[in-house]
C-alpha cells in the first residue's frame, strides 16, 4: 500500500530567473524525485549536461520548452514529454514568448542539494565554459558537456 501525503509548501529554489520547487525527495523506499521547473522566456539556463546515475523525464504543463537530448531537439508543448537516459547529454531553453512550466522526474533522485551548484553557474551570468562547470562536475555525480554550442 502506498502512502499519500500533502507536504508543506515546497521550498522555492532560484537559479537566476528560473524557479525550482522540489515536490518529492527520495525516501521511505522510493528513489524517485520530482521538481517543478518554471522557465521564463529568454532565460539564462544551465549548459548542456548529463547525469551519470540518473534518468530524467520532463513533462510540459504550460508554455513551450525547447528540450534537447543528444542530437534530438524538440519544442515541447503542454502534454508533450521527453525522456533522458542515464549519461545522455541534455539541455533546455525557452526562446518562446511565454513562461514554460514542467515537472521533472528523476530516478534516482538528484536531490535539491544539486541546485546550489547549478545556481553558481547560472548566476555567473556569462556563457558557460569548462572552468564554470568543473566545480559542479567534481562535487557531484553530474557532468557538464562543455560550452553551449561547442565541443566538450
């Protein structure tokens, strides 16, 4: 039997203009994590990256989110989803006119502690490069794919 609960309001994590609300952390025998992501138009977003130990699924509720996994890029609209296998390089952006909102499911959970590391990169306010991504790569199970639009 599963347990349903209504947790307290999720903590808001800001990554520049991006908003992350962590909804479900791993625990009580469940390895899955879920957070809701809000991406305003033309936001500075994290560089292409991968999670060596995690699978990810993004499902768009509002707006349009441009999502890339490997060499496939799609504009996801409400009801669309895209999965990222472990170790696959992926990225997202919002070049559209309205905010995009999407829950993101990770298994196993990457945990809310991952986002302060990402925030350091996003808050730098400069195009990502290897020097900006190295600290995140070293301290976690996550990797950076190098500069956006460039080779690793």
